[in-house]
């Protein structure tokens, strides 16, 4: 069964460090690749971690601060130079289309693939992408410039055979496909066993990505019940005045959001360059919400997270 997976490509805040790049993540869900944010150096990270660049058909940019999109023009150019032909859709705030087109204008660049821009409103949540497997909805955040997060949710999947019940009623495997589609099963003695009894619904998972934001109660309702929440944790709580000044969140506040929203697990990231050692941020968050892990570049997180991650 295909998993919902998060690969962290960058976890630093405004400035990169010698071992941390600006923000970017690759979300794999139902065999679809979604890139969230594209800080400087993202395409190098994609190569480093052996991600198939041309499988990315949708890019989501949370806001127009450079550490979240300065890598975009380079990524788009490389896609062109490497022979991309398939259309690419970019979801982002107003102004992003103008920025990219202006750069292409003055470099006299013309891509060999269609580039579609979809403007995201930071005034109300909206479904940005939907197909038969996935929905992506915007999350309203509170930052210095218009900024949104993104909620990825799996849609209902085909039912699975309840192996215990199938064994009990001696259902041959040749009947599984028919039963999963809704048919009942008749035993040798003539008893009719319903589709509902013989099948189980697979779990559906979700991933909420909260980019740059100050602590805001509105976020809690928007991410309520998510399987995994990624929330920025730029500072420790002793830097709360600085966090408020810059419209960012502390590790303590990120964990408070996770606790109040009833999520299963929390990933924190977007660390200030002042922190060489990230363990204190993790400890601060875990004191409020134990099921917290650090965003580490190159690491792939399967959703739901393994409970051993928190022990």
C-alpha cells in the first residue's frame, strides 16, 4: 500500500547554515509528488536525496519571503533544460506569477512546458487541488505578508478484506475482488455473509503544513485532528518577544497548537540560525506535546509516524 510520506529538503529559517538549507519539503501521497516551498538550493537537495525531479507536477509556495521561494526559478529552469514537456502547476500568493515572468523576460527564457499559476487567497481557506485520491486545502496563517499553509488529506480508499472473517467463513481468494466491490458471500451451508462484515475500511491520513506564522488560535481549528502536523518553531520560548516581533512561533507555542488540535504527531522546523544544537527546541516542545520530532534534512517521515520516534 502506498504511504503518505514527507521528505524534508530544508529546515532552516531566513538564513541557511553550513548544514541546514532554507525551507522545502516533498510530499508523496497516492503516488503523487507535491513540492511545498522552494528555498534557495532546493534543486540541489532534490538531487542529493535522489528524488525524481520530473515527477513533481504541483508546487505550493506559502508566501513571498525569499527563504521559501528563491530556489524556484532555478528549479523551473532545470526542469526545462532536462527536457520537461508535461505541464506544471504552481500555487502561490499574488505576485509570484509576475516575479517568475519578469525573470524569464529579462533572461529571454522560454520553457518548453506549460507553466500554470494558481493564486492562493490568504483571506479564507479553499480547496486548491483535488482528484480521486487527494485533496489539498489552504490553511490561513498569521505572518508579516500574506501566508498560507497546506492540508493534505487522503480520500476514501477501496475497502480491504477482513482476513480473520474471510478465514472464519472459508472465503476463497478468488472471491475477494467481487466482495471488495460490494457483493456478499454465500457459504457452503447457504448462509449469506454481508460485504460489510467481510471488509474493513483502511485508515485515512492527513498532513498539515504550517509555514511562517505567529501563534494564532485560528490555526488550531484548521488543523484539528490531522495525523501529522508540521509547524514552524523558529525560536525557543525565552525569545518570545523576538518571535512576536517577527511573526514567528516558539517551540512551546507549536506544541501548544498540536496539543489543542488533537493531532497524532508534531514535526517542528524552520529553526533560527542561532541554534546549532536543536535538542533544546525538541525538549521544549516535548514538555508540552510528547509526540514531537525534529525536521531533519534528508529524513523521510511516513505518516503516521512510528511511535518509537518519540521514545
